[in-house]
C-alpha cells in the first residue's frame, strides 16, 4: 500500500455549510474558521481516491496553504466528479498547424509576470503594436481586463489567485491552438501557479518573462492607486506589500521594467524569433 501524495489543488466551488447542531445543510459561498461544509476540489494531476466510507486512507485528505505551508483544512471524500469521464475531446480537421500556415506564423505564449505597476501591460501593448505592424496575429490577455469579465467572481486570496491563473492559462491554450501569438500580462505572484500554467503547454510553446521592476519604482508609478490604498490600510492583500511575490527562478527572459520600452520590446521580439 502506497503512502500519501502531495499535489497542487484548488477549491473550485463551495457547495454548502453544515450546521453542527442540527446537522442541516445550508447554501454558502465561503467557509469560516471551524466550519464544516461540502466543497469541490480539482487537482492539476490525477490521483487515486475512494469514498471515505470505503477506505479512510484513500478517502481523506489535508489542505495545506501553498504560501504559509500551514494545514488549513481536513476533508473526507464523498465521490469523484465524473465529468471528465463523460467528456471526449473531438479532433477537428483544421488544427493548429493549419491555422499557423494560414497566418504565416508560429503560435507562441509570452507570459509576463511582475509586481503591480511593473509595466507588464505597457510592455504588452508596445509589443503587440510592433507585431501587428509586422502583419502578425496576436492577442493580449491583461489581468484587469480578464477580471472584468471571465474572472470577475474571483478575489485576491491565494486560492482565488491560483484559480485566476488556471483560467487564464486554459484560455491561453485555446488562443494558442487558434494559431495566435498570445501575450499574457498577469501578476501571477506564486511560482507554483505559474508552473501549473506552463505545464499545460508543449516545450517551446511557453516563455515565462519576468518584468523586473524595483518595488520603489512600482510604488512611485502607482498607475491605479493601489500602493496608496495599501499604505492607507484599505488594500491589505496587494502583491509585494500585503502578499508575497515569488519572482521566477528560471525565467526565459528578464526584462528591465524601469528601462527603455523600446529595448524591452526588442528583447521580446528576439525571444519570439528564437
């Protein structure tokens, strides 16, 4: 019999909360300290499990915070969601290769990560303008723009940030399959989340770019007023102040976010050519 296994996981849905006195279930979107409830989890890799009533060893789990490494919850498995077993991807004749040939380009993902105010969106905009002028087909996924629609239901807790990255990565994969050069401008502060995103792609399709801008420069720019709110105590989870930012250890490219915009664009174009 094997031992325990640790895999990245996300609580995707809170289904309800149990009243510990009456045993009744109530609708809930969140669970507080010592609450008991029903949730749905997703892991980035398949795992073996059973219902808790069948086997306690393969039917129980612990949730560990990926930042603090502290245990935040214990759970019992009711059953595996069988959605994946009922879904069979359809193979279409017009595939990514055909779309790339029609566009005369190779699809690629450039994932720009960095502190708020580092210049990710500004660099992404300049790069897309350059590529568009060259006749290339592109799309930019900007963090704030995505949160205005697709991810407007998410907050800024580490768990919500993980889900934000997961959804953007899945959308990015679709756009890559469409034959586009996809530029992602997303804080994506945690290495684990970015690694999960990268693992969705084949080698050579994904490049992680760190827009390395000193925190004091970001705070001085403060284009959205976030740092001012954080210093005033009204924004407790700003990345770099209230929450940690984990810079890439092995970025494919490091761009100086405080330097020349033209130089940063040149470096990214060179990365695409390579």
